[in-house]
C-alpha cells in the first residue's frame, strides 16, 4: 500500500515536471499583469480567473509537447538528461495524451468562458512554441530564440485580450518588452551550457558563432531593451514609478552585460541568466504598481 502511494506520488511529480512550472509561472504572471493593465479599475473577476487558468493550461500543454519533441536531445545534455521522458519514467504517448488534454481543456475554457479571440491567440502561441520553435527553429538556425521568442512574448497580449476582447497598442508594447528581453536572457544560459548544446547538435548562437560574439549580442540587445522599456512611459501608458524602475533595472542589466563582455568567468553567464528572470518580474510588477498609483491620483 505504501509503495503504491509513493509510486503514484512520484508519477504525478513527473507529470508536474513536464509542465515546466517555473517557466509557466512567469508566463502566467506577465499575462495577469496584462489583464490588470487593460482596464482603469479592476478587471472582470471571472474573465481574469478563467483567463489565467486557460492561459496557464495552454502554456503547460506547450511545455509537455516541448519535453516530448526534445526527449532525444535532452538525453545528450547534462542539464536535461534527468527529465522524466529521457529517463523512461514516463512514456511519450502518455505525455502526449496529457498535453492534448491540457490543450483541449484550455481552448474550451478560453473560447466559451473568456472570448474566442483569446482562445485563438493562445492556440497560435502554443503552436508557435511547441511546434514551430521546438520542432523546427531550434534545430534550424542560431537565431532560433529570436524568432521563436514571439510565442513566449505573447502572454501579456493574451491577458489583455482576455479582459477587453481586443489587442491594444499598449499590449503590443508589453509584447515588445518580453520579445527583446528573451534573447539576452536565453543566450546567457546558452553560454553557460554551450558544451551541452554542442553535444546535442543544437545550433545555439554560442555554438555556431562562439562565446565572444554571443556576449556582444547580449550587450547590444540589453541596450535595445533599455530603450524599449522606456516606451510605456513615453506613450503615456505608465508614469514615473515605472520609468524610474525601468531605468534602474535597465542600468543593472546593462552593467551585468558589460561585465559579461569584460569578465570571462565561467559562473557569470548563469548569474546574468538568473538576474534576467528577476528583472522581468520586477519590471512587470512596477508596471502594475504604477498603473494603480496613477489611477488613485488621477481620480
């Protein structure tokens, strides 16, 4: 009895791991911020709840498909060889059923309880990441993460659409921020895991063009990111709280990128990678705080 319970618990942990919960939490967070920024006051509660669940389920489905399609690559990489499918703890067929179930659940929820536009955009994002990026772009070009980053940058638009039923220019600004943030974020990890990607035959930028070239591109994208993050203030979408936060965070990211080009220490790329995650979370939190601060003092 005890053995069965432990075994069942282990299996569900494996299914949970397939959904890439940390990645999905960041995706859902940016989507939720999009929901709250979409309206002057509080968003419709049911639309926000069902939208969050639906977007999260779709992102989880895409993550599971990613695990299945990457299984033969993952077994060759130290960072990923311990995942459930490469280790044989879960069958690919079972994982695909799980992914399909999550996809159907999310689409029905979004279509009938939120709105068709959010369902359609979310499905397009799922296909973009799970199929276009994972199955093709990842193995076709060193610009994989740049092109494929569009799918990962979609959640703020999805959140906005869930509340308003439309895609606003301000939602596109949020998309642009995440889109420009993605390459320096992921390339830092790619430098740290270059040997892994090389063994697996994945043409990440450090593998095809070397670490020096990638470090330079991280710096250039970080400069571009600093400029892009000022746009919400310039467009009137946000106020001084956000602007000051964006400038401070952008300066810190730029400092990390410069250090990465000067200091070739092996541990620095992972520091930049971890900082970039915190950067995006704090930046979007600042957007949210600024939004309600502006409303309070406008009223």
